[in-house]
């Protein structure tokens, strides 16, 4: 890999209040900042009231939209319990709040409502850590699922593997390929390049189930 860009400030997030409804914790930034207030309010409302949303992200670098239920919000990250093919739950995705450009309320979609009523919804078993900077988000994802997918969309890179080391500015990750084979050695990347984290989904589950055993384990 070539020389990495300089890192943004990764000071810890400040979280002031916690509101609970069912299993969903809502954390609100105490800074009073008006920046992106509308987006943050929409994400918090979706988490509080638990209706499906389509989350649109920064389009200049081709970020995918994400569909599902917002289950947790922090000043920097939002956790989504994802729906694939509209009605099938497919793990979690963690998105940077700064990349979100629109949140579309889909609660009136009767097809989704009937599908979920018939198929059921898995219990929410993941929440963002209290200190939701990128390092702690990766730690929480790894605590939930051994294999995680990491998107660095501005660099057009996507990896799946095991996070092995969380440093001050960079993290190490041992990668597994789409063929289920492990690379020989872990690689190292900047936290600031991470735009999305995925885990508990069908793709990483199948790599875990049918891929080779990780060397040294």
C-alpha cells in the first residue's frame, strides 16, 4: 500500500444522556452542535420508534445505501440491523454518521411489515460502545463476531478477516479471501479510512463456516 493520508483527530466521543425503549439505547451528543442536526434527529427517531429506513450515504464516492432498523446511534457511528431482499435480516452494519446524507422513513411499507410479522425479527444483540470512536467500534464488532467486513469506500477497498491489533492510529487485520483462503500475514490500516463495518451477516458467516482454518488457531 502507498503512503496513507494524515489521520483526523480521534478524540473520544462525549455522550451525555441515555434513553431506552425496548432494547435500543439512544445516545445524544451533549455538545449542542447544530451541524447535521436534521440527520442526527432522523436517526435517533428511527432508533427510538423502530421503523425501517433507507439510509443514503455520500454519493460522490459511490457509497451503498443501507436498509434496515437503526438500533443505536452515537455522535460518530450508527448501528443498523440490516434487511436483505426487503424482509430477511442479515446482520449488522455500522456507518459513520458524517457520511449519511438522507434517512428515508419506510414505516408505511405494508409488504415489509407483513414479511417481518411472518418471518420474525432476531433479537438485537449488539449496541455501540459508550466510547464510540473507530477503535472501540472495531473492538465491539470483533467481540460480537470473529469475522468482520471492513469497507474503505473512499479507497475502493473491502476486506473480511479478523482484527488482531488495535493501535493508537492504526489497526492490524488478518484477511480471508472470497475463496476462503487466508493471507499469510496481517495487514495494517488507518482508522480514518474505515467508512463501514459489517458483521453477523450471511457472507461472513459462510466464510467462517466453509473457509480454511485460520493459521495459528
